[in-house]
C-alpha cells in the first residue's frame, strides 16, 4: 500500500502539557524538553533548527566498531502516570533519508511504546517505507511511503471494555483491531531513537506527543492543546 502525505499547519510552544498531553516540539535539545538520554554511540552530530531536531548518524567515530551498529541517539521516558487511563495515544512527525534496508536493525528512525507485561507498539520509519508492530502476537505491517517528505504517525488506544487500537499514517486510518492488553500499564515506557545500522542517515524530528487524547468535539485534531 502506498500513502501520500497531508500538510498540517500548527503553532507550537517549546514544551507544554495542555489537556494532559506531553509534547516535545524540539525548540531545544531532547533532554531539556523532558527526555532522559538512554544512549549515544559513535559521536552523532545533533542540532536544532527552528523546532526541528536533527540527527546525523554514521560510522566515522566508530573506529572500534564495524557495521552493524553505528551512530545512535536514543531517549526513554516512563509513561506510568497514565496507567489505567481509558484512552491513550502517541503521535510523532519526522523525516529521514535512511534506506528501507535499515529497518531490520531498528533504523533509521524508531519509536516504541512498551511495558514489562508484554505490550509492544513499535514504529520503524525509513525514507520510503514504514514498519508497524501491533503488539507482540499480531502480524507486522509494512507500508510504502512518499519519499523526501515528513510523515505523521499516530497510535490511539481505547482501554474501555475490550481494548482496541488504531494506527494512522498521515492522518489516514491504516489499521485497527483488538489489542492484547490495556496500555499503558506495568512499567510502561516510550523509547525513540535515530540509528545507523549498515548505512549512514540523517533524521529530522518535528515533534513527539503522547498522553490522554482530547475529546472528539474539542477541535484539537493534532492533540497539541490548541
């Protein structure tokens, strides 16, 4: 399946939490915006450019390491404060020039929401393809994407009664179904990273958001609190 992209205009502040949503808009570095550093390898080149966080990842500073496993820049945060919530979501918008052959190494861009009980919702984004992991025991999905443009990926979870999930790519519903467990729960975390596996890449992150989605009638379609 091939997906295009839909332009979305919005005005963002640096870090805010409107409507119980954590939003990192990258007008400063990730740690300043609330993301504890998980790990960095091979001297990644990192910078902010007017609300976009760039990761240039390669192998120049990996003299003692041969591919796979090159440059990496990764962050992790607990989302246990949302345990037991009736609804939850995450959404991010990013672009990469990384090749789809890197997907098997969780590269060039990856974001995962998971816990120690067995829940695992994962995204791996390459230049022209995306991989979606829909919990541990469900088949993995792949979608082709338009290259050289940013893409918006969103997961929505409904934990009322029988848990369900919905995946959106560029605001189009691409998959929905029954979830194995309610999420967040049991030491739930979100991890995101840029990674060079066999090939170098450059990633550009526009924003990352997660939390309690606004009411359907609020008009806050991108969940940024505006």
